[in-house]
C-alpha cells in the first residue's frame, strides 16, 4: 500500500464517521458530505490519485 492508498483509506474512515455523527444529530447535509468524502477516499485508493485530483474530477463529473 502506498501513501495515496493509505490517505484514501483514511478519507473513507473520516467519511463514515461524519455520516454516523450526522445521523445522530439528524443533519442530512453533513451526512451527504460524509458520503462524498467516503466516495472520494474509495476513488483515491482505487485510482491512486491524490485527494485534490479526485475531488476535481468529481466536480467536473457533477457539472456534466
């Protein structure tokens, strides 16, 4: 596992934690943000790209 994959795993964990906290407080927006962070972590791990590039690609795909 290289550095980017490890950071991707960390982002997945952070995203899941955000979702859990949001579900306890009922904050739907925070839950969506957590899902986005988890997805970015998964993509980061699979593609081997840094978080900035993954988020940029996600934004570009969202605009289409």
